C-alpha cells in the first residue's frame, strides 16, 4: 500500500471513529430520554450493571464526580427504582450500589444494537477480529489518555 493510499485509509478510519463517538452519544441520549435519566445517570447505570455492584466512591472515581454529586446521582437512581443501596455482606461498613430488576431492563434497550454488532462481525476472520479488537483497545486508551490530559490541564 502506498503512503498516499495508507494516509487516506487512516484518515477515513479516524473520521469514522470520530463519527462513531457521536453516534454512541446519540444512542445514549435516546436511551436516557426513554428511561427518564440524564446521560451521566445512564452511564452510572452501565457501570453498576457491568460489575453487578459498585461503591459510591468507585462510581465517583470512574465518573469524575464529587462525593456530593454521586450521592445525588444514587438518590435519583433509587427514586426511579433503577438501583438501590445495600450493605456489603463481607464488610458491613461499606454500602454497595446494585441494579434492581427494573434497572436491569434498561440494558434491554441496547438489545438491537447487540444483535446488529454480532451480525457486523460475521464477515470477519478470527485474525481480523483480533486486529479490530486491538485497534479498539488502542482507541479507547487514546481517548482515556486525552481525557486525562484535559482534566489535569484544568486543575
């Protein structure tokens, strides 16, 4: 592949990655509106459901929010019936945040996307899927690194 062709292919790939970011934002906004949450509250629900449970401190750290903001966020999730606070069985001093059955149903709204993504992978070989996964890991790391640089530059 010539330099010009590779540069054009790279530019196209990066433009598609940038567009994908906006597409995910739009999807998250649509789901958040559907269930009556803010995008941040929806992201919190995703983080809680990914691990099955989390602490308020872990949520605050991952969402880069103050403890006061996290308390309000968890209060909203509880009031909506999507999550609840529960005592940690192994350390009664700790409080965990877990999803409720109603909260678990929020993830069902992403079902059509999951089906479409599985279909999208069908035409790729195992080697190509490994390459795509490697690229996505690098892309996520780059995005996280850029966010960290921005956060540190405003402190």
